[in-house]
C-alpha cells in the first residue's frame, strides 16, 4: 500500500496517514491505519503502539451509531489502560 503524504487518504480500501485529526484527542504516535464502516464500525491499527482495535455495532438496530468523537473517547480510554510500548 502506498501511503499518501497528506493527512489521510485511501489505499486498498483502508485509510492510511498520520494519526492527527482523525479521532479528537487521540495520539497514536505516528502512522496509523483505519477502516470505518456503517454506523460506527471501526478497525484501527497503530504499529507504533502495537495495537489493533475492532469496534462493531448492531447493524440491524437503526438507533445504533458511534461518531468519531465517541470513538475517540473510547480509544483514549483504551490507550490510558494499555502500557506504552518501548
């Protein structure tokens, strides 16, 4: 996958780029990759953090939706609980 030098761009159906600006208040320490789907389904990969997060929602429930802001809050809590990688 070729990574564009812009903040985020698609590559092979993934979004790839620097971690700034994607999820409010989240620092993934460099390059990150993400896929996001219908109503708040996410896959977030941070090689620098040695971290993969998969978030699913009930796609049959029309009231279920997770915004970027909500996912940022959840990911911040995960990062606070996870030890830093050397």
